[in-house]
């Protein structure tokens, strides 16, 4: 009898936890102009540190050739618009949102369109 309750409790808990998470994925077109921004000490580290400050952002993947960011985030803690705004404040475009001019000016020359 205890095993039946344990099984039912586990199933109930699993169902509730699955309903509470709202994991989402989005692909954002951006403007990464150099081939080393992902690993660069200034640009890449700054980008990574500041992007992970966004509450709810779980992970991102940068595709430098396609100039896209695949973002994995919790939709209950942040929105896609908030993520895009944070990207623009780092000096990069995010889909239709243009990079913040003052942030763009602070990027290393290698990260700017020539």
C-alpha cells in the first residue's frame, strides 16, 4: 500500500513540476562581425557575463556564420523582448531591434562592421 502512495505522489509531483516550467527557445538574428567574439576576452566574456544576468535565461548558442543566437529561457521569468533589449544594450542587433549606439561605440573595432 505504501508503494502505491509513493508512486501516486511521484507522478503527481512530476506532473506539477512539468506544468510549472515554461521553457522556451528562440532564434535571434544578430550582427556578430568577427570570427572570435565567442572566445574573445573582452567581447565574448562581456557578452556572456551580461547575457547570463538576465533572469530566466538558461543557455544560449552563438552561430557566428549564420549570425544567430539560439536562446533557451524560462518564459515565466523573462520575455523574448527583454532578452532582445539586453542584447541591444550590449551593442548588437537583435532581430528588428537595432543596437544601442553608445554600447556599439564601446565594442572593440573587430566587432564592428567595417
